């Protein structure tokens, strides 16, 4: 365990600085970011071309060494950068937009810095997650950030089912070319009545916040597909929604419900099992094993 003071330089040890960059509006760049861009010994950038574009927009001359530091190389690069820090270097880590480590590179160097007792700090700034949350009009006292939704519908639905009883406000990122399918799955799994907000192009000229029920936002997406960077904010589950899904069913309970449904609606047992299973997803969003339930049904009927 290390006690760390990132404000002082002990034994000529430098430090790692994670710096938030503008997510759209260049006027959101802090004076601290400008100073770091001008004076850092090394800048580890997710995209070096975007870094130089940012510097040009801010009228900053980058004097330090610039290296590419992205998802595919950050683990391999982290220790080499920290070796430079131990020699006294200030290493600045920046992503294309927003705060490093939040769906962007940076976590590997933070973890290794902690393990090696090397100072690491951050220069806070713009964050699409917090901006969207603040503008949504939904509760902000407790929230969870879930990153990008899975690309495939089946995986996306399972993930959404695992969050269906989440009481906290939920924040997602989504790509514009997947927003229609994502909203359809949200409406199907979470339901049409939850309040939510769709936030796009935050801090930019065409910033837009759409607020309403899940169904209303879905309808707006179908009628007027949004473009640009999108953040979805969904209200947490109500007490009633949580109580419905609170108690997980055993295999025997699944079987009993299936037998009862088959009798009451005069349908095949296998069809009844499928309906019961789909109506009672497991806590991780997956479904119970239908074969096990069918076998249990056969045992009950003996």
C-alpha cells in the first residue's frame, strides 16, 4: 500500500496526469489543460492527429514528446511511460474527448502507477456522462454508468434484463447507426413507460436533449433519427418493478408455474415453459434452462 501525494515531487519522481479534453466545444478547455499541453514532457494521446488538431484549435505549441496510446497498445506502453515518470517526467494522458479511462484508454497506466507507488492525478473537465445526467432531469443522487450497449440484439437484451430492476438512474452510450435497434430493445425489455432522455452532440452547435417516456423517445427516433454522439439516460426501476423481479424462482417453481399455465390456457407444456422462462429472466439477464424445467415437470407429474 502506498501513501501518495500528487502535489509534491519526491526524489525527482514526476507524475502521470489524466486530462479531460473538450467533447465538442473548444471553450470548455481549461487553462490547466492548456498549461499541461504546453509543458508536459510526454503526451500519451489516443490519436496523435486529433491531439495536434486540438493543440492548433487552442493555439498551443506542443513541446513534449508525443506517442500514440490507445486500446491496442496501452498495456504494453504503460510501464515504459512510468519508467520515464520515475526519472522525473510529467506524462500527460489524453483521449480524443472527455476523461481518459471512461470508455477510453488510461486505466492500464493508472493501475500500474498504483502498483509501483508512482504519483497519478487528473485535470478534470468535460464529461458526456455527467453532462447528460445533469440535463436529463432524472435523479442524480444515485446513478450507474454502463458504457456502450452490446452490439448484438440478443446480448443487448440480456444486458438490459440484468438492469431491469436497477433502482439507480442508468447512463449508456450508443452509436447513431444502432440507436433504432437499441431503443426497440429498451422498449421491449425495460418497458415503454420509464422516463428517459436521449442526449446528442453535447456542448456542440446542434446539441439536442429529447425527454419523455421510453416509447416517446423510440417514436422520435423512428420519426427523426438522431445523428452524432448519443448518450441515453434512463430512470431507475420503481418499487413495484423491483418487487416483481425480486425473488428468483427455483427450478421447481418454474415447473409448477409452467404446469399451471399449460392447464389454464390449454397450451402445450413446452410452450408454457417458454413463456414462463421469458417472463422470469435470471439476475444476470439470461434465461433458465428449459430442459431442466421440463424434466422437473415430468417428476411432478409422476
